[in-house]
């Protein structure tokens, strides 16, 4: 019988040093092993509306689906969960797009999103835009998502290096977003998890301020305390200028056989 999974979560969001409003949204459904992070865009407070709508709609959809078939020892199959995540993002997309088209104050709004769902020894990861997910395993930090951005396309084409890309003037031009077209282009992958894996989800307010090696150093420093690790990442991004809202979600996968496969240790 496969090992069951105990998940430990922590999450934190901050305005940063420049923005008056926080247009990021995070929802952690610890009892279901799911987490959602969205980074909104749009005039006035519309970005805040788009991200909040998206995170809440996806969370409610996934929780409702899992409630309907919930088996404490197993949960849904990955193929079913992948379909539900896709449907949830499509529903959020339709809702945000409708609001943008029917409310003048919301015109042009949209949001990135990254969704994680842990099912026993599998991690389902879906994203639209440039919010990211990373895995920290055996001292190595690996990026699991590829930005849907103009700059990423230039990197892929060999026109600019990863290091130089950090200082590009077009690094925030994204090519995909929730709420900007009728059908969102969703990228979804399934990853094998291992005991003691640590996963990071974040908005670009973190990755625009901190390079890969600096994020790795901070995770190594505070890996035992996820709440402290969230705070350390955000504090360092603010020290670097905090030019955007900064949001992080961290969760750890632990192997257990005698306990429930979920352990709720969520912090704001």
C-alpha cells in the first residue's frame, strides 16, 4: 500500500514597499491538500477583484467536488482531479471575463493563477501566467513552472539569458492570463512527490526581487519552520525594494502510515 501523505502548510502575503493595495490572493484548503495563488492585474482595484474571484471560485469548486466523493484513505484519482482543476480555472476565467465586460470599473482586469493539489504521492500543478511553483528536494531547488511571458519566450529562443532576464524592462509582459479571453490556456503537469519534499508557490513580487540562489539560501536556512520561511522570503524581497505585492505558499510532504494523510497547520 502506498504511503499516505501528511501535509504541512504556511502562507503569507504582503503589500510590498510601493503598492497601496494588495492585488494578490491566496487560498489554502489544507483539509483537501490544495492551494491557490493568484496575482491580479487591471486598473484601480480591478486586479484585486480578479485575483480574489479566481482564487475563491477555484477553491470552492475543488472542495465541492472532493466533498462529493471523499474517501479518507484515497481521495480522487489524479485524472479526475486534473479535470476538476481545469474546469475550476475555466469557470473562474468565465466569471472574471464576464465581470470585466459588464462592469466599467473592472474593464481589462485579469489574473495569473497557480493551483497545487496533493493526492497521496502525486502533485498536480496547473498555472496560467507568471506566478511560479518550485520544489526543494535534497538541498536542490527546482522550478516546476515556466512563465507564460514574452520574456520566457525570448529565453527559450536563446535571445537572452536567465540572469539578464531579471533586469529586462519587459519581464512583466505575460502572454496568458485568467479573464482575458474566452478559453484560458492552462498548463497542467503531474509530479511524483517524495517524503520531505518542500514546495513553494509565489507571485512575481518575490521572484522579481530575489534570484534563484537567494531563494534557495533562505529556504535552506528556515526549512524546518515554514511560517518563518515565508516571513524570511517576504522580508528579503522587501529589503530588495518590494516593488510589487509579495505572496508565498509553502507546503511540506511527510510520509506517514498510521495517521490521517492530511495535517492542518495553516498560517496566514
